[in-house]
C-alpha cells in the first residue's frame, strides 16, 4: 500500500519515528511542524545535529560525551579519583551533577544488562571499568544504575566482579522510584539517595 504522503515527507516521518519515545503520531506532528517552520529555523536544527555529530565524541577515560579526548570532569584534578560512580548513560551524569553532592569521577557503561534485548556484560563497558579500578587505585564504586530490573541486575553483576578485588561496592539508597530513570529525578531525591548509599553484598 502506497503512502498518503509524498516521498520526502514520508522519509522524514520514518526517520523521526526511529527516535526513542517518538511514536508514529508524534513523528507526524514533528514532521509537519518542521514543514511549517521557516527554512531558516529548519536549517538551524539540521546544522545543530550535523555540528553535534561532527564535534562530540566519547571521553576516552569515562565515556561521557565530550568535545575533547578527555571530558571536563575527568580533567578536573579537584575531583577524587578514588571514588567512581558508575552510570548507564551520559545523561545520568548531568542529573547527578545537579545535586552537587558527588565529587568523585564517573564511568558510563553504555546501558544495562538486558537479556531480552540481547544486551549482556560484553556489550557494556565493564572491562574498561575493571581496568580503571586497577589503574586508578579506586577504593569505592557507587552503582548508580537505574532503579529498575535491568539496573538492579547490572549492579549485582558488578558487585560480584568488584568485591573480590577488595573494593567497596555501594548502591544509591532508596528514594528513587522503582522503575524510574535518573534523568527524571529531582535534585533533592538524588542528593538523599547519594548520601544514603549502601554497600552491596554479592552473596
């Protein structure tokens, strides 16, 4: 069955529909909004996407997004290198930094263990994490993965790997809603969760 839209419009809708959280109806609304916008505004959006893809990379140490080989947080010598906060995605770092409670360094896994979607430890930056623990003399790893099934499974997996190394493994405390994401939590909730973090037992 042929599309009711002309080919360029349908391609735009299809591409927008591939974005996370954007369903078919939302993709149509965004597409028609862009078509109604001035050519200058539409081109500004296209240029912003192009510029971000060209200039932004992953930090070679923590895998946060950065314009340079090393992100600003890793390059900040005032931060405590002995405490490593492990998160799923770079956007989680933004949420935690808003609390102004954490002064250590970060490590971005690039997701969480999710067998249903075929994501196992090998698809995450676990090997890089273990290498950093050894190279940087880390004494505590805080598991700040999301408080859902996948995040909890990832935290427990990391605890089983890291505890035998003689490194304390802690988990952010309750206060975050189960099934929620860090990026949507307010600063006070995240601050209390960080302050009340608890040691994880792998047994």
